[in-house]
C-alpha cells in the first residue's frame, strides 16, 4: 500500500521540478498570439499624475500603471497607444532606442510605462487635438480608452510628436 502514495508523490515532485526549470526556454507556439499575455480586462490600468506640458513646444510625461488582477501574465513588447480626436486616430511611436523587456506579472504585481508628448498649438493642422488615448497591451487586440486632457499634441512628419517607453517593473 505504501508504493502507490510514494509513486504519486515522486511523480508530482518530478512534474513540479520540470515546471520550475527556470531555463528560460520558450514554448513553441504557432498561433502568433501570446497565450500568457496580460489582457487589458484582467489588469487595472491607471493614468497617473502627469507632468503636463504647460504651453506649445513644451514636453509632458504621462505615466501609465498596470496592476495584474488575475493569473500570472506576461508583458513582452511595448504597449500600443493611439491618440484620437473623435474622427481621426494616430498611433504613437515607440521611443527611439528603447528596448522592450519581457516582464512576468503575478497577481498583484505592477508595471508602468510613460507616454511622452510635445504640446502643440490649438488649431494647428500639423498637430492633433487629441480627446482620447487608447491603450492595447502587447500580444492582445483588446484595448481600453481614456480621456486625454493634456491639450493638443504637436505633429512631426505626419505622426504625433509623442512616444511610448518600455514597460518597467514596479516594486521588488
């Protein structure tokens, strides 16, 4: 009778050790979607106290914080950020030279990224009179919109003069 419980215990221990190999091997996926990607509906998203650009030509920074509310998930690229006017949408490019890092968020863990922008002049046709900011997490297609109350965004070569930084882990 002792052999069965020991066999089950040994098997469970072997599976546990295999699951915790820490070797960094990637699972092979042919779907192209990251099945462990953090989903916008399963994390809380907060746009923090901004360093608002007071006048045209000034630079402002808007921190965006995410806290995982469910099972462990991964952030493996940059957030997608789109500014909208109600009729026009413009994708915000990634900060030049920024390198994405892969972050695993357990339940309760947080990460942050920053939207940096140059304030434009009201009514400037080269700029964008943004009213909303739409955020999409990497590896997913669902998004969430927030009001943009930081003034018009200057234009630069047909895109907003703005950028999105890489995710940074918050806390330990």
